[in-house]
C-alpha cells in the first residue's frame, strides 16, 4: 500500500475514533442530565426502577423462622414503635423490603400495597414496608405514597434487612426488593424477590389467601 494512501486511511480512522468518542461523551452527558445522577450511579438507578437484572442476595425461604425485630415506624405521618412479635399476635404479616422511599419502583409498589391494604386487613394481615430511610423521610412517604394506609419502618443501620438476607448486593446499604409472608406462628410461608415491583402485591395476597383458606379447614 502506498504511503499516501496509508496516511489517508490512518487519518480517517483517527477522525472516526474522535467522532465516536464525542458521541459517547454526549450520550453520557445526556444520561446524566436526564437522570440527574452521576454515571457511576446509573446502575443503581436502573436497579431501583427495575431496569435490568442485578445479582440477588439469597433470601430466607419458606419454612424458616422469621427473625423478630422492633423498630421505629410511621403510619399516616405519625411515628410509633413497630414490633413484629406484637403484629403476629393479630395475624399474618406481609413484610416487604424495598430499596429507597420516593424512587420510581418503590413509589409504584407503595401505591399498589396501599390499594390492597383493605383486602389484607380483611384477611387479618398486617402490611409493613422496610427500608434504610430515616423516619423523617418515611413520615412524608407514608402520607404521600403509602396514602396513610399502611406503615413503613426504618432500618437505618441495616440490621433487619441483613437478618432477612434482603440486602441489595451491589449496594449493601440498601435493601433488595424482597417480600415475605409470615404466619402467626413466626414461620415464613412465602418469599419473593424481584426488583420489578409488579408482582409483589399480587403474590403476597395469594399467599395470605391460601393461608386463610387453610385455617378454615
């Protein structure tokens, strides 16, 4: 190949590489502008909205004994002390972990649980959501997104999510989206983990309904 032709091709390749780099930089800037977060957090943001799969931490299974806990919670913006042991005295408990209040997926899930709360109550079940958020933030979340229908609890130090193996592996300060149904005996009768919020309410409702039918026979 002649030297002039080689030089021309090399120049074209360099120009294409430069254009590609500019395009990549523009895309990164646009994503950062659109999402309002640094690119290094893009993975986590996608996880919160169920955008793609994340390695899942092993959750407790049906048949395991649910670890008891007491923590600060809030219902309709009013803080109180939530005790799992006390709640189980009244019936089954739907305990669901979620990554963070006011994020898109967690807001959708809160709305769906709020809509289903009366049906859960009719079956004698208590719904309680748990995240790492502080109680001040949860006071607002319980009103705006939980719509004053069910309580959400603070797990600021992460002890509860760790005891339930409900930690979001890539970001261990946050809970995975994991739902449990716990029978009054303290035994877990259903577990479901999926970062998409779509099936958590329907699945836990079905588990509570099945438990209720078993008690009637």
